[in-house]
């Protein structure tokens, strides 16, 4: 019988995204990773719905593949319904990869391009196939692995939860062995690191926490173009004398912080010793030395005069100070309003490789080449593949909501697939 002996779960926004649309669940014996997509935080909503659908675990652990598929379909139906009833969340979707640890095997449900791997005897093996345009071309022999790494449409996925009312779910079970390590991850990890690098980092660290943190750090160092989520678990054979598998017993808690002994000076002399240790920061006056009084300067009172110039100058100064404070406050409010406006408008353009891109902000530059916009999503669609009329209409730099811009780009990607 198997048990989860050690586990780790971590997620990071990455270096080029403003928000994290990944979600995950790590509650032995069930582990799930979801990578959301869509504008106006819709990706976060979709991935969260997917994870919430698995919160209560499997209804029938005796048939794990069927139970995983049912939960996935339930999540898909919820996301699909919400995306059609709320304009801001139109077109949202998410990938999903779930692993359930049974008595003798692990079962997987998979949709999209998040992945599951197994590390056994020093060899890393991928257990899922990406539902992406590039992987389809790879399987058909129309692309080499080297060409796939740099393909402009590598981000286009062919299957996800949400776009359709019913989704095709891949399920499969694998025999598990004592010491197997399983990795679930979003494509923010695998698009940054080659599989041999994943294996190298997993083998280089004794604990899964160290390995997981090293994977996330390496993906960020490689560019961190997307959100990065890593879930790791190690299984072992449950001997007769070991405690049965429970959620609590399978979770490896963070180690308690080590007790730091107080400085020797503090231990020996209490508060006085502590002050002495910081003596360079303050000058101590011996208690036996009487404090010296500051000399008192006595000035002759001024004879008040009608309309004293000093009083008038002081009143004018106060008025000028008040006016300046009000002006600064008004400027601050204007600046804050401009900043908020820049964060809430989007337009569609192309990046330096000619790929259709969603930008946040205004399509202008200030003197000094200061851009008022930033790239938020790069599609796999090249502008050169569009008709001149469609390209002119799409790239007119008109301002859009985040949901509208994301929906337009998603439609383009679907047209490319068709």
C-alpha cells in the first residue's frame, strides 16, 4: 500500500506578469494544478473554480479515473456557464492536471498543457501529452523538438476547461513504486526549463521543498515569462507498522524556526547589557554627573505697533503654505487618477516579432522614449497571416477593456487552429 511521504507546493507570479492566474491543490492523496487564461482576472477565476471542484476529494476512490473525469467535467460546466453569463469573463478557461494516489497506482486526469512527470531511478518521464498546437504538430512529425521550442504558436492550446460545454478529458493510471517522485507543473516552468534541467534540479536536492524552490528560481532566472506553479510528491510503501495514510500525516510541515540564543551581554546583564552592546549608537551620561541647565536668554519684549509687518508676513506665509499644500494634493489626485486610468485600458498591437499582442495602458510614448504601456499577453498569431483589411481594423490602437481585448485575441487563436 502507498502513502505520500513528502510533498511540496509552490507558486510564483514570474517576472513578466502582473497577476498569478495559476491555482493548485495539494491535499494528499489528491494533487491538482490549473493554469487560467482570460482577461479582467478571468483566468484567476477559472483556475480557482477548477481547484474548488476538487476540494472535497473523490466520490468513488475505487474508480479514480472515472471520479477524476467527473470532477473535471463539473468544473468545465461551471466555468463555461459563468463565461457565457458574464461579459467580463467571456472566453475564460483553464488547463487542469490532477493526480490521485491510490493503494498501488497513481491516476491522472489531464486537459491542456500543464504537465505531470515521474522521477524514478534517476530518470524523468513525462506522463501527460500537451493539448497544444505545437505538440499536435510534433506528434504528426511536422515539427522537430528543436523547432517546437521556438515556434511562434507554442502558447496556443487546443483543449481547455471552459470554452465548450463538454470537454474531452485524458485519464490514465500508472503503477507506482516506493521512492517515486511526481511533479505537476504549469507551463510557466516547462517553457523556461528543458526536461533534462528539470531532472537535474530534482536530483540535486535531498528534500522536495528545496527542489521545488530551486525549480521556481531557475524558471525566473531563465526569464520568468509566465506564472510558475510546482507541486511535488514522493510516495513510499506503507509497512504494516506505519500509520495509515491521512491528509495530516502526509503533509510535510515547515520546520519550526530554530531558537536563537540571546547575545551573551544580554544574558549576563539584562537590559543594561543590551544597551551597552549598542553603545556606539548612543552616548551614555554618567548618573553621578549633574545635568547642566541651558542658559536662559532674556529678550526685551517688542512694543506692539499697529499693523506689525512681522505678523502680516507670517499670515502671508501661512496662506502661501496652505495654497501650496492644496495644489500638491490636487496634483497627487490627478496623478493617481491618471495611473488608475493607465491600469484599466488595453489595446491590441504587435510585438517586435510581429505577433499579435495585448498591451495595457495607452499607445503613446513620452519624451525620452518613456512608454505609457506594457505587454500583457503575446499570442501565437502573426500579423502577417491576417488580411490587410482585418489587420488594419485590428491594429487601429483603439482602447478596449481587458475582457474585450482578451476575447478578440482568443478568437484569432481559435481561427488559426481552424
